[in-house]
């Protein structure tokens, strides 16, 4: 499949490497017309306010919103989770999101307690290693949102239709379970 990776800032190369290792194409996406013909899109971890600003400067906000509305499968990790949230708490001034998942995400929520930590998480019935870096958590979700993982009582992986978001960074581990879930269950 052709899985685009939004490549404005953050750890997009790690996501590209996983998609390539699993036999997919993984073009870097920096322009609206590069969204055409994708089977899926990944929004990486990084700094959501910077990605949002760059997306605005690169005229990508509306094309990505339209692609989401048209049903493109999208997976966001960490900053990517924030960018897929319809509503955020503790965003930077006037921080925009692409939206699509009916949830409230609290930016830097775990990060307020400790900048970076790791822990075992049950993701949709499988145990995986979660890497959290100034990570958000999900404060509340709408009825359409399925919670796939929780950590310390907070949802950290959610799905709504063709949209998937995790607070943690599977791209920084050698376990591709979350990516496989996205590619196999949501993109194909
Ligand atoms: N705290 C970052 C943000 O607001 C996210 C951190 C990350 O992606 N590791 O975007």
C-alpha cells in the first residue's frame, strides 16, 4: 500500500522506516496534492503546535481535513494524536488541529508529571511497550470513539472509524503491532 507520512517536523523518518519494512511505500507528504492516491496517512510525534503552524504555512490544513472527511485512514502518534483531536486542552495560543476524532486531548498531560517514561500497555488485547514523551492523554471521548488502550486510568489509544491515535510512540520501538493494526485493519 501507499502510506504517506506527514513530514513537516518530528519523527516521520521512523514511521517511514516501519512502513517500508512492512513492505509498503512511504512517501513524505509536504503538499496537498501529495495526498492524492494514498491508502493511509501517518502524522508523527514531534511538537503539535509547530506541525500545525507549518501545516498552515504549507496550505495543508484544509487538504488534510478534506482527506479525513473523505475517509482517508489516518494514524497519529503523540503530537499526531493532538492534531487528530476535535478539541484540545492546554494548547499553544490559537493552536489549530486537523480534528476528526470526537475527543478532548490534554496536551503535555503526562509530561507535567514526568517528561518521559515507558510502560507496558495492553493494546487491543496484546501487550506492548509504550514510550511516552511529554505525552498527551485523552480526557473525554464521544460515543463513536473506541478506547483501545489505557494507561494509569487514562485512554492512550483510541479509534474512530478510519482514524487511530496513540499518546505513545510505537515508531520508537521495534514492535510494529500498532502499525500492523493500522495498515491491516484500517487501510486495506
Ligand atoms: N507535547 C508534544 C506536543 O504538544 C507532543 C510530544 C511528542 O510528540 N512526543 O505536540
